[in-house]
């Protein structure tokens, strides 16, 4: 081994898989599923394509693993769709802050990929249903409540992505800012 060169650290299988999924999230977040090949992921991970194939049978299986990992992270942070509430915005911001590539991949790229969009669609639907139940106490008109229930999750996700795109300024204030935006939407929809 040449002087000054360190031998790469050997990782156990679960650690290697996590490292590959994280590298894949970064690579896929740059160019989406169609614009990324396994060589891009291998380069990002600092490994060979052969090593990727020891863990994943295909690019699609790797992409699926990335989406499942971020979905699980989102579910753990928010308590799942049934538990979505006012504190969920803070949880979404925290996940986006710690895993911006995964968050973007889940809500932006996967939503554009017909084979994978069911991930983002499922969570958006769950967020809409939970928001509708939450708004029953706040918005009396059912049609207006349905509209607000559709609008609020879309705005929250778009606000988090815009915050990431702006360089994640003032992360300690972001959830409160988004909560005020949501409050303004509810107030406006309810005729305020």
C-alpha cells in the first residue's frame, strides 16, 4: 500500500448497506431514478458496482430501499399518519434537515417516477386524511375543510423543500414559521 494511503475501512453487512443507501440517496437526489446509474452510486459510495450487486439485485431495488428507509424515518419521527398533528411539522423539518437528499427524493423525485410514486402518494393521502379529521373542530364547512385538508400537506411539503433549497436557514424557527403559514391557510379557508 502506498505511503499516505489508508486502507478502506471494512464495514459489516448492515453498516455497508446503510452506507450504500445513503450514497444512493445523494446520487438519486441529484438526477432522479432515470438519470442515475449504478456507476454514479458506486462513485458516490466509493465502492465498485460489484459491491452494490452484493446487496441489491438492481437499480430499482436500491431505489426502493432508499425510499423505504426515508419512509420509515418519516414514520418514526412523526409517529405515523394516524399521529400526524401540530408537532408533525417540526418532525418533518428535522427529518429534512438530517436527510435532505432522502426527503427530496421521497417527495420530489419519486413523485415523478410512475413506478415509485405510490410512496409519496400514500403519505400525502394519509396526511390529507389526518388533516381533514384535525380540521373538523376548526373549519365548519365540509367543502372548505376538504379543500384545506388537501392544501395544508401540499404547502407543508413545498415549504420544507423550499427551505432546503434556500440552504436551510434558521432551522430552529422553521417549524414555527410553517405552522404560522398553516394557521393562515386555515383562517383564510374558514372565511377569516
